[in-house]
């Protein structure tokens, strides 16, 4: 098992500000193991709580999302 920290899902508004992305599916991909993992969902405040994944600690994991208007984002983290 490995852990990841809590994070907020934000989108850049292209004007120096950002907005939270509530109730959005977050795709989880194990970059190290080249495998898709179970999706997560941001809450009404765009927050995803800390959690664990059934992969080796030290793995690189990509969290990504795509909005219906085509905007998207991702972040890669190393699990602990």
C-alpha cells in the first residue's frame, strides 16, 4: 500500500485566478506500473482527501481530469 496527500482540484482561468472544480471525476493512473487505478471524485469544495492505493510506495501516480468544455488538468505525485 502507498499513500497520497489530500489536494484541491483547480482550473486556471487564464486571468491570474483559478476556480475550484467540484464533483468531478479524477482519473488515477499508476505511471510507474503503467496501469489505470480506480477513479476518485472531488467533493463540493473541489477537495480530494488523502488516501491510499494498492501499489508500491514510491510509485509515480498521475491524477487527471477533463471538463465537458475541453479544459483539463493533471498532477503527478510520488506516493509514500
